[in-house]
């Protein structure tokens, strides 16, 4: 899949929810229901659809996929239900008692608070570190894949190849610190109760409606300058990211399996901007002095276990440019990928 054939969000979501043969095979090895907590966010809907499609293809048509979220968007709820996903409206943060949540053999934890963490750090800690304890206790007998972030790592030079999973976390700012808190809480559940846990440190998924490449492309197409103070970045196709999240359930362990989820390349922000400019026939203005370091992750473990993304970085740049030039919908939530002080 390399040619741009998207004419709508439905086309995009269909592509993001198309399971690979490897995912279907992994799904055959599992059994029981799957609960996706925080399924109303940016990644959750297509991950739920992907899970449903993969389970169907694996012959697990009787196992349910539960999408748990507040679901203020009725249209989103309808799309999920039409895809065969069981929607469970539930406010996980407000609820003291999680016993009403459906039982599930497998759980994907996708809940997080990032933007606003600098002005309301207590909120970030409640969502990112306190809530996970309630979830880990509720699903102590389940296999759990936990979405985390590459922000837990220190800034490193591009020449390093990024932080491997063995690099000691050194989070900057309350958001990243609370995300490390999330990891530690689930690790405690694994150590004390034997819960099988996978931790996935993601940066950054590209959906075309949002993401690092969308942010850069929007600036180029609007004739705005692109800052290269943060000179390098990692990105990955969201379809691949969704697959890894689901496939990591097979690796969940009480010893805690941890994997960096991103693309195999360390990309140049200046090169991305210039490529978009060339594709769109626009002049590109680069500003600010490139800094020596950035938040970068080494995805070697991910590539070895799950294979390489079927959509290359250059294809993502081409698709993203075409998507915006076609005036297709975007989500007005900038990633703030260039933030260097940890204040989101």
C-alpha cells in the first residue's frame, strides 16, 4: 500500500484497521474478550476496529472487543458499533469503583493526560499514575498492554540512534514524570500480583489527521516558518503502531515486557519540511538554531519482533502532503513534538 487513494476519513480508517497476516496469527493464539480503555482518543477508535477485524479473521467472532471511554462524540460511537465493537460509555477517572467494567482476558490501557499537564500537574498525576493502580487491581488476572511514551527518556544526540529500552529513564517535566509513574504502577502490579504486563513507549504515530508530519506540513502549506531547534524526530504509521500494541499482548509478562514503538529511522525535521515543500511547490522557511539533542528512540527490538512498517517515512510524508492539499479533515490537536522543557 504505497499509492495515495484516500478520499475520506472512512478510507483512512479502513486502511488503519486492516490486519496483517502476522496480527491475525497472533490473534489465533489468544482467547477471551479484549477491553480497550481510553478507546475514544486519537488512536483508540482505529485500534478497536483493527482488533475486531483481526479477531474475526482469526475465527474469534464470539470474543468481544469492548471500547471503554466517555464517548461524547455520538458519531464515533456509531462508527465503532457499526464495525462490531461493543461500546461501553464510562468515565474511568471519575469512577471510584471499576467493578462495573466488563471482564476481559486482555486489556489495552490507552488513557493519558498530556496537554495541560504544566498548568494542572495534579490532573496529570491522577490520570497517568493514580488511575493505573485502580485499573491494575481491577484487571489483575488479565494480560495488559500499557501505552506509554518516549518522553520518559533523556534527550540524546541523533548520532546515538536514540534511547534503547535499556536506557535509564530521565523524564523532563510533570507530564513525562507522571508517565513514568504510570509504568511503575503497572510494574508493581506485575511484581506483587503476577499480572502479565507489556509497556509500549510510543513516539510518534502518524494518522494523517494529526501527528508530527501533519504539524510540519500544515506550517509549510500555510507559508509559516518551521522551527528546527528540535532537529530530529521519530515517526511511525499508526496502522503499524496499532498492530504492535495488540501483538505485544502475546509478550506480556509478570517480568514486564518493554518495547519502544516508532519507525526505524531518525528523521531530519529540515528534510521533512523541504520534501513537503518540493511536493507542494512551496518555499520553505527554516528558523532557529538546531540543538544537539532530541527525544529519540531506538526501535531495534520492535523491528526484530514485529517486522518493519509497511508504510515508509517518505510515503507518510507524501500521503500527508496530499491529504492536506486535498482539504481532508484534521484533528486540531498539535503534538507539540518540538517542546524541549517538558511543559505541555
